[in-house]
């Protein structure tokens, strides 16, 4: 395998020697399978071999590597006098170290978490919280992914030490976040932090009752008009993906699922090959509360999916439908990546958006178009998988022009 990346037999022999030598071929094979370019693989291999050279000079053992030793290696790089100088790829060293360490863990040469961040106190605490939630609350991984950014920010804010928590710090975190984020983001962060605080209380890691210190986030239901895009703007967004490139095939299928069926970004990111029943032309989705629902698969959306699966999807060992187009070739890790993709599509189409939340904007637009086509609110609620018809009622206000025809005068107002 190394022969594919290095010409010199001397270089190949040197790279296969020492502590990491027996593992560099399998590392190269894993990187190739993940879709990395030849140049990038050479860079990652260079860092791995440099690490092995440094380990041997220090008299260390490979299985004993931990976060501290990785940091020691990185501190060595600015003053590196190793020959040949593997350290010329200094900028990408953290990524290379993470990939190599994960590879060693997977093949059983090292023990420990796959993520190097879990070696930190904050990372370990967050990992323990997620395991506790799965075991004691039965929470789904998708929800934990949504909690993760807010909890990580909260741990950074408090310095990673829950024992020093008090109500003032908790409230200050929410108030600071309110200055930088919208109401929906703030409500999600409050829910995540409150759940985390309840875990800390249950495990005796902080004082009892601190979960009650979180200030409520005011948001009145049905107080605003639904934000959506006109049908013409939606078609402009769909129309930008007019090439046969793998990227355009994938992105067109994603946008159509959002704009025609009203899927959530998390539905698209988590969609699996087995969720599509081609004979019955249906999608099986597991949404909030693990409730499964069957949705009809239209000809347009089905054709886009088939086109992507046959001509655009990388051949990797994963049952997820949508795969990243750059290395490592993996499924989308969270719904935020889907929203970023849609946001770029909206900007590329030159469409002005009335709000943030690009993927959810297409969901609102799909519901609005269904209503204008004469579909009942009950049917729209079934397609959007709303638990209550009250949630769907917001779309009853979608056309202010029609609402003006039925509005009643204020009591006492002259007719």
C-alpha cells in the first residue's frame, strides 16, 4: 500500500520501521477507502511516521499514548530537527493525529474513546452525560446531537467545573446567548442545559435545584405569520442544480425532499436506504418521539433519489442515503449540515429569505403551497407529522389578503 504513495524504497522501508511501522499500511488503506486524495494521504502518513520517530526517540510505548503525549508531540513540532522533516505538514497535524489515533483504536492497538476531545475533562463529562441519557432516559442519538453544541458552550462558559456552578452563572449564560441567537435557538439551548443540569443533580455533581435557575424563554404560539418562500422562489432554488455532477444530484434530491414533502433537516440527514419502499412508493420516517410515519414518494422526488443513488452516491459501506462529497466520505453527521447546504443554495439562487433556518423555511414553504392547492389542515398536519392540529393551525394565517376578507371589526368600531 505504501508503494502507491512513495517512490523511494528507502523511504518505504523507513516508514515501515519503528513503533508505528506495522500500522501505516492499514492506515493508508483506511484513508483511501474514506476518499482522501493521494496528496492528503501522503501528508497524513508523514505525520503518523513522524509521530512514530518521536515516540521511539523518547522511549515511549505506542499503547500508552494519551492526550498529554499527543500535545507533547505538537509542542515538539515548532522546534523539530528530525530528518527527514516529516513535520512540514504542521498545519494539519491535529487532524492527522486524530485520524491515526482513531485508526489505532479501531484495530485494537490502543484503548480509549475514539474522539480525542473525550480525553479532556469537559469531553469526558459530556460523554458520561450522553451515556446516562441513553441508559436512563432512552433518548435517541439524534436528540443528543442537537443538545451537544449548547452543552459544549455551557461547559466552556463555566470552565468545565460543575461543582462551582451557581444560579448567577446559569442565568448569565442564557442572557449572553440571547444577545447572539434567535428565540428558537435559545429555547433549544435552554432545554439542553436544563436536561444537563438535571443529570448533574442526579449524579451529585452540583447543588440540587439549580435546574430551576434557568430563566424561561417567552415565545407565544400563533403570534406570528409563518415564514415561507413563494412557489416561484422555491423553483428557482431547485433549478440551480442542473448539472450531472454528483454534488448537484445529491443536493437536488435533498432540496426536493424538503420542498415537496416538507421533511425536517434531521429526517434527511438520518434517511436510510431501507426507509425507501420503491414498490409502494413510500418513505418510512421516524420523527420526534420515535413515532414512525409513512409518506408518499412523488415521481419527481423518487426520480431525483434514484438518479443520485445510481450516478452520484459514493460506494461506501453505509446504509445512509446521503453521503458527504469530500473526504472522509461519511454520512451527514447532523441536521445543521443540511441547513448549511440549503442556505448556500438559497444564496446561489439569489433568493431573499425572510428568516434564518434555511431547511425549515422550505418545510414551511411546502406546507403553504399544500394549503393553497386546497389541501385541508388535517392532511397537511399528517404529512408534516404534527402531533396536534394546533401546531398546523399556524398555516391558517398564511394568506393575509384572504384574512382581510373575513376579519371582524373591533367591538364599538364604526362599520
